[in-house]
């Protein structure tokens, strides 16, 4: 149960229960306390987004280069650079707004309505207008709009699963507490509002999320650390290069442009760009699998997940009751049995009486399940009585945990009485002898051990003109038992088996009863060797003892929200990479504290969704396996993309630095680097991201969370490929300069070879285990589209005079173009040679 919330301390007195608040009082309190709603997270607005984009180093360098070109009179260059800036801003804004719209679609369009007593008159108002002291009238089907103290109740039951995790509705009496977000499943009540908005149980949990820091993934830390280090060194070198250029030429503007160009070449801006685009495409693909990504870096970390903590109600189970077992003293039926036949005739009367003992318009999930079972199993029989008229009913009470309903048939004079309730209450009503009582009690215990909620069913007839005042006065006949359960989602066992095959430990954390929890865990396929651990046991252990108990236990039950959070933190402290699933308000702190929080979207609460990194839009548990598979695929393919970035960065830096050292004119200018960085690099990310996952990836254990993206193997691969390409480009430039005699022609051919070599580098690195000409390559249509688009753009750069002048190119002749193609093929052979050498070395070391 959630903690009881004390009355709002800012108010002095409660209103008169008979009159309710006056409208003046309500307005004053609404103005003082604010509306009855929990603030959602602040969306990323246009101005805030613009500020973040303008603080990016590449943006500042582009502005500086544009300013220099404007001073030099090259307006076309300046306008083109600024045009790229606008494109970056537009793409970033579009992606962010798309995410915000998806989240908004998940929120409720309006707050729940409430029937209140004000100025002695009943009024229906928006739930956000409720204030402390309001008297609220509740009935079946109402969503409780605030925390309240019950003043009067009539057969009241409340579903508190979103707060407590308990799947069975809780009976409530006067002076008890009910909480915002819960659902009235039976009866009526008058209640006084004791807390609204952030002061409610729901609001307090939402507010507590602000104190839980969201950890950055190791990949984010590594990318940031690498970018800062290389950027610092690059900017120092750029300043030195600009100074040397100024000493050599005496032109400070050209020197400044050379320094800025080198800074753009050295600054590893591609790394966060590629990472963002790579993870963004992963998020887009997951969205097509009904998984909304709220924290994009979590996609990559999913591949390292070692522990998956799952809630029971609404996550492993469907959070709806169904009838599973029927039992009488002569027959029984299990709806889940593999050889389950249609309901036995001897059990028709059991289900018929259970249906007649339930409300036809049911809000209680157990009554709804009984009604559904009746419509399904008694169809086309004489046991459904749509034409019968309800005469009277005897509601459930604290003194008698059974209810009876009296019906009149149109074709018989006597009345039919149907009763259902707690088995011990039905046994008492039927006055069973000791032998039959023991037999029924043993059957109840057996069904309860399977996690079933068991109800007894009885019937009677009454031909008296006046009905008795007490259910005990009917001569009831015991009919049998009905067992209900919150069924396991059908996809759960297979999904858990796949997680376990991938080396991921699955742990269930629930607020439900131990017997129910163990039954669900057994059906789901969790290991039960260590039994279950309760919240009371968790509370009694210190950190060291809890860490010891965590090793083997996979089922935690009767767990309070703060204990759920403690479990997640304990798993993290033990070195695990923790993913946590949930849908209720009580799950939110643990969702936020976990490395990856996964919320249910269809049924889950806004608070849970706001706290989570991923949201399963269709509540399909198997989507978690899909997300893990994408996480492993993302990390493997991201290493390929980063290796490409390292390799292609070497010649870009070299072609910016060496011409100064050799006394050549600038070989690469800002426009050339932008062409490569803003078109070729993102395109390569699309190609690598689209590479399918290795067939054996989901049968391997999770990678070490601390595995570095920039490890020695990746850096050696990229540097060897890059330095070979740099040597090739310098040779092409020198040879072209000696043949054509113009730097502009040599620059054009060298840039063309660099562009084509980018394509061959991508093609070679799509697989590190097989040569590119192997016949076992996977389909990747994006590579073909990228080759076509790059060829068209390169043709425009070389063939359209206006664009060629912007790039400072003089088009090379046919013979030189053939030379360039040959050089690109030679580059491809070098890349494959590096791959073969690294494979041979790894095999030799192993």
C-alpha cells in the first residue's frame, strides 16, 4: 500500500461535510494551491533549441569562416556556409518536435471529471479544479481525481494497482484513504479531498524524480572526452598553423581562413554528429516496432544490459482478470490445459450462478471476467438469462464477504438467488458438513497455490412473497468454485527465454502476494531455486546482506516503491547494467534510477512514461527483446562507422596541414570539408546503421559495460587505413600537378579520389570478417543510393562551372579521371589488406 498522505498543512479547517465548500472558498484555495495536476517535463522549445545549436563548436566555426569570406568578398562561399547552418537547425528542430508530439499523444487529453458538493449542490467539474476540502461523490467506474479521506462508503472497492502493484481491488471502509489515479471498481462513497497536485501521492512520486540524477552512458562520456581532447589539441595546432601561414604569405585574412579550415578538419565534430544520427535512426527503427525512445543514448546501452527488472501487474501480466478454473464436487475444468475441452455440462450451473451473482454492467475486474466467460462458454445454451429481471441484491459487507442477487424468471413463479464470494463465506452460507467443508477447503488451497483468486458459488430458490433481510435465511446449495487470474501475456515466456539465452538475468519485482508472484514467475520461466523475497525482508537487511541475497533471488514480492528503488540501486552497485520495466506511478522512481527505464505506453501512467527512457507503445513485452537486439546491433555497427570516421579524418587533416609545410596552396577549403562532413559522413552512418545484426549476437553474453568504443583495435584499423589513403592522395596530387601544371586541377582530382575512396572505405568496412568481394554480403539498399547520390553530386561539382568555381576546381581531362578511378581501386585494395592483416594478427594472438 502507498503511504498515507496527511491533510494539506497549508489549510486551517475542513469544510462542512453536508454543505461542501462554497464557490468563494474553492476559488481562493485554487489560487493558493494551484490546479490539481502534476507538471509534465518542460518541452524543448524553439528558442531553447536554437540556443543549444548555436553553442556547437562547428556552428561557431562556420560563422567565423562565413565572416572571413564576406570580408574577402566571396559572398557565394559565405552564403553557402550559412545555408548549411540553416539546414542543421532545421533538421534538429524537426527531430525534436517529432519526439515531443509523440509524447503528447500519449498523455490524456483532459483531466478526469469529478462530482463535487459545493454550496450544498452537486456539480461536475474538471479534476484539475479540485481543491483541499472538497467533498467528492464517487461511484463505480470513477477515476479518483485526488487523494481523499473516505467519509461514507457503500460496498466500496478500489483498484490501486497503479500505486501498489496489487492486482486485486481493495475493499474500503469509512475513514480509510484513497489515492489519486486509482479506480473505483465497486460501490459508492463520499470523500473529502486531503491533497491535490504535487502534494498527492502521485504528485509526490513525480516530484521525487527530480532528485534522481539521470546517468550518462559510457559511450556518451567517451565521445565527449575524446571530442574535448582532440578539439583542444586541434585548436592549438590551428592557431600555430595560421601564424605560420601568416609569416609565409603576410596575408592575415588568408592565414585566418587557413587556421579555421584546419580547425574544422581537426575538430572531431563528426563523432557526435554520427552518434546522434546513428542513434536517431535506431530510434526511428524502434518506433516502427512500437518502441518510443525518449532517451536516445539508452538504445546503445541496451546491448550491455545484464539485469532486466520487470513489474508483474501490467507488464508480465495483462492486468485484466480472466476465469481460468471451474470446479464442482463432480467435475473440473482448466481453461489453460493443453487438452482443454468445452466446459463440462456439470459445470454449466456453476458458471451460470456466478454470472447471475454478478452485475451485468460490471466495473469490478473479477465480475467482468465472469461475465465474459459466461458469454463465451454458455453461448447457445439455456444458462444465459437476458430476459430475467433483477428483484433485489444483498451487497458484500465487512461482516459477510459474499453477495447475493435475486432474479425473477418470466416463466416460473419462484425466484432464483445466486451468491458468490469468499469461499469460506459461501461454505458458511451453505452449512456444509465437516467432510464436504474439508474437501472444498483443500481445493481452495490448491487453486490459491497456483496464484488464482478463488470465489465460491451457491444458489437457492425462494417462493416467499417477502424476501428475508439476511442472506443466511436462504437455503443455499453449494455449486462449486471459480478460479480467476491476471493472465500472463502470451509473448512473455518466449521473450524471457530469449533474454536468458542472451545472458540477461530477468528479475520480477512486484507488490503482489508471494503465492501469486511465484505462480506467475513459474509460468514466465523464471528460476525459482532461491524462492521469493518479501519487502519486509528487504527492509530488514543492510546493504551488504542485501547484496548477498540478490545473487540468486529472481522474485521479489510485497515490495514498496522505496524498496523497488533500493533494489535497482543495489543491482547497479553490484556492477549490473539494469533495465527496469513498469507502468504504474509506484514504478517511476525505479524507472528513472535504472540505466534504462522501460514504461508501458498503452496502460502506463504519464509519470512512468516521463521517467522512462523507452516506452512500449503496444505494451508488448517481446518488444524489449527487439530493443535489446537493436542495442547490440547499434554498438557493433557504430564501431564500424567510427572506424570509418577515424580513417577518413587522417587524410582530411593531412591535406589541411601538409600543403602549408610543403609550400603548396591550400588544398582543402571549408566548402570541401563541409561537403565531406555534412553529406558523406551522415550518409555513411545510414549505411552502417542499416547493416543487419550478426546471426549469433543474441546468443552471446552482454558486452562489458566498460568496453571502450575507441579501443586499440578500432584505432589501429582506422589509422592504418587513413594513413594509406593520405599517402595515395598526396601521390595523386603531386602526379596531377606535374602533368596538368595547375593546382586547381590537382585539387579537383585529389578531392574526387578522396570522395570515391570514402565510398570504397565504407564498402570495405561493412564487414570486418569477410572481404568485400565475398558472395555472402547482406543486402543494403542504402549503400547503392548513397553511391548514386555521391556520384551525382561529384559530377555537379566537376561539371557545373558555377559550382566548380565555388570549389576552386579546374575540371580534369578524361585521362586524369581514369587515373583517379584507378587510384580509388588501389585504395580499396589497401583497405582490404589492412582488414586481412588485422584478422591474421587476431587469429595468431588467439
